[in-house]
């Protein structure tokens, strides 16, 4: 009986730890990219667009937008308009997956605007 009690206790303890580690809002472990100082100024940090790029795009398009499995995006703004970039990100193209369900419309718009500035 004591062995059953110990096994049950261990299982409950592990389940509790697992539940506690899963608690919190999605992305709760992420820290803000910018910090606000006591005088209200924000320090430099990666923009939201850069954070989205790092999370969703870097594996195919590279750290410096140089391209890997996907094409280079270093001068994408001189080849495509912001609207064209938006369409490609949202709906995919060739080997690129659709991101319309993975990113909000605002995130896609902001990412497209940022990429269109790469000239």
C-alpha cells in the first residue's frame, strides 16, 4: 500500500509541475523588445516586424535576409510593392506557405511595409 501511495504522489507531483509550467498567456516568457525609462523614452530594440521575421521567416530567408531555402529579401522593396509582398506573405507562393492563419492581418501588413523598405 505504501508503494501505491508513493507512486500516486509522484504522479500527482509531476502532473502539478507540468500544469504549472503550461500556465500563463501565450508568449508570456517573451520580454518586451523596448524598455521604457523613467523619463518615458524608449530604448532601441528590435521592432515588431523584426521579431516576426525572426520567428517566422529567418529559417528560410536567412539572418540578414540573404536567402537560404527561400529567396533573398535584401532588396525586395525594389522588386515588389508593399501590396505584392502582403499578398505573397498572406497567400504563399511557389514553395512559401500561407501565413494568413498564422499571423494577423496587421502583422502581415507591418511585415510587408518593413520588407518593402528594403531597397
